[in-house]
C-alpha cells in the first residue's frame, strides 16, 4: 500500500472494485467509502455506530492520545465536544471577528512591506490570531517561537500518522521493542514527535497561567474556561483544568493547519489563474469600493469570492483521507455485512475530484458553484465533506470558513498576485505540487504580490494605523 497520494490510490480501487471497497490488513478490516453519499449514509445518518476512532500504537507513542480528534467515542469525548461547541458554534465565533479583522489588517501591511515573505506572513497570521483568541497572547512577527511550535507539532502529526508507514500499526506488539533495536525507527520518530506535541500543549499554557497569576492576562478561551474552576470541588476542578489545557492546545494546533494550507493554495491559484482574479477584482470593486476593506457582512453580496473559497477547499484537499472512523457494533449496508471494529475511511480527496459532481475536477473553476450570478445550491458544497462527517465533524469549521472568506476577500480587494518572473522579465510557470501526508500542503512556490492601485495601498496603510493601538508584543 503506498504512503503518498493515498487519496488517488484509493480512488483507483473504488473505480476498479466499486463504491464499497473492503480490505483486510492482517486481520484488521478496513472499509473505503467511495462516494460522499455513502459517507453521509454511514458516518452521518448512522453516527451512533460510526463515531469511534481506531487508535494505532503510533498515536499513543507520539503523544497524540489526549487530542480530541483521537479520543475514543464516549463520555470524555462528549466533554471535549461540549467545550468546543461553547466557543465555536455559529453564533459564538462572531465574538472573535474583531480579532480576525485586526490581524488580517496587519497581514495586508506585511504583504505590502515584504511580499516575498508571504508564506511567513500567512503562518504568522494564523498563529497570532489563534494565540490571541485561545490564550490572550499578543505576539509580534519577529517572535516566531509559537509559530515554530505549532509547525513542528503539525509536521509530526502529518508525518507520523500516514497510514501504513510503520509496521507497528499492523503488529502492535512491536511497540515493546527498545528504540535502539533494528527496525525500531518508528519509536525514535515517535519520541521526537512527542516532544513537539507536548510543547504545543504546555508552552503557551504555562505562559498564560503565569499571566493569570500576575493579574495581567487578557480575556481568552483559557480565562473563560478557568473562571468557573474556583466554584468546583477539588477533583472536578482538577479535571476542568486538564480539559482546558487540552482544549486550548487542540485549538492552537488545529486552528493553524487546514486553513493555513488553503490560504497558501489561494495565493498559488490566483497567480496561476489571472482570469479568476480579474473577476474577483470586478466583484469587489462593485460591492465594496475603494474606501474600505471587505467585512463578514459582505459575504452574501460577494458570491464569486465565496465560490473562490469553496473551489480552493475543493481543489486543494487538505486532509485527503480525513481521520478514519471505527465501527462500534456490527452493521449491514446495501446487503453487505460490516463487522464491529472495522476502520472506515472517507476518501475526501476522491469526493473533491468526483466527476459525478464536478466537471473537469482537476481544473480550478469557481464558476462551477454559481448559477445566474448566485451560489448554486444544487452543486455539492465541498464544506459538506472537507471538515469530516457526523459527530466527528471538525468543531472549528465555522471559524475556519469565516476566516477563509475574509482573508480571500481582503487580499483580492487590495492586492494583485501574479507568477514570478525570470531574469528576462518573463513570467514563470508555477508548479502546483503537493507535499503528501495526513495534512497536504502546497509545495513551496514563489509569486509576485503588489497593491492593485494607489487607493489600495492607501487603504491598507490606513487600516494598519487604525489597528496599531490594539497590537501588543510579549
């Protein structure tokens, strides 16, 4: 079984054997769901049976077992989900919008000042926004420790958890061999990954607790969750503090991965498809005009920008295979018996490229989501599968969707993105390659970023001055 481009490989199996592909990996049954509709039938409509996780030895050795995405289905998982829902339901995420606007304004200013460093600016945008929301910490771009911590933990997550990479997944007894033993590279890799995972959990948490003790902590998810602890009995207070630590770390890590990869893809695709960018500019000029930046309230009036955001999510599949579910009791579907304990894989990459839903799926065509100038409800919305299914759907999806829209609208309103040029001034082709893993990132690329016009530059600078009073450095 290949460990790269697995979404495409599984899609070939579906094409060859049908929409339900059953595999046996040394006694472990695996079911690949070949269509979005089947995933809805099983993972959504039968979520009471299909919401558990298959926890491999690598998850435990790598120190990921406290992360909500890997917690077994049951009471502890429900506590985590309730906590997430409190802050990330559709209404609750609106409280974060001033912070999002603030950091997007700084992001545009950074792109104006040093456009060649756009990738670092994207990384800082997400780190700074999440750190402020989650921990109340304000970080400057030159203070990259927190961004590096998140990057290292997510790299460990993406590299270690590639299905089939390590034999210990098939033979769990191998976890008992010492790290120095030949063939125990998985143990050495997991030990390094565990350090990164614990850093993302512990470092900002300890910093925030210090500020709380000093009485200087800013309001955040952390302070909101800890506020009720003094009223609880000792054991409940201890449990609540641990829950807060784990929830905030999951927000910190999860909030900095999928949308970050999608925004990188946005820049790459805008440079590669100038005609799309021109249409976006025209819509923004008509609706927003030269005197202000776009806002969340503009979304319904900007269907083409929304279509670009949806097409970015579809075209660049950030988590190609999702996180596999596990069946907790025997089931039957379409006449097939599915045994308890089956690992169930939703091939998100295949759903994103399914020609039954998307004509020319490998092309970037935002218009596929539009009809008569408005979003077409009859076209499958990629947000219906990109964030997972059922009770395991990503709890931060509403925040992520809002962030993607406003970043895309703000960048396209004020800036022009084009391919880099060679020494003769000739535009160079952009290679749309992907770094494979559990999380897929665009391969590093270059592009040219300039203000669209003098009014756009003035708008960015004015926005930065308005926000300057809110920025504080550690």
